């Protein structure tokens, strides 16, 4: 695996699945989960560059772990203009 344009390796999550870097700025991605409020329990993946702000929509677990679907969406996303 090569480094991104910023010299940072793509991150593998705890299951060993590598998430591609952000398609807009090249920074690594990270998983997150909303802890409080109306969206509590929602999972997402976001760019680690605070100036970029790209993230997936929230995905809630309904009997199955939402994270594999989010990883697939992040890694196979299409940029729409």
C-alpha cells in the first residue's frame, strides 16, 4: 500500500479492513459513533482533516453491525458534481 499524497498510510480498522484516504484532500479516514442526542448510536466515517469535513451519512445498526457497510461505502464512493 502506498502513502497518500500527504505521506500518511491508509488506516486499517480493528477488523483489519483498510479504509481509503479522503477523495478530496488525501487525509486518512476514521470511524466514529454518535454518543448522545437524537442520533445516538449512529455510526459514520469521516476525514481526519478538520478543514475538510467529509463524512458518510449516519448508519444505524438494525440487527447487524453497521460498520462493514460504511467501510464499503467509503471505499467505493463515487464523487458527484
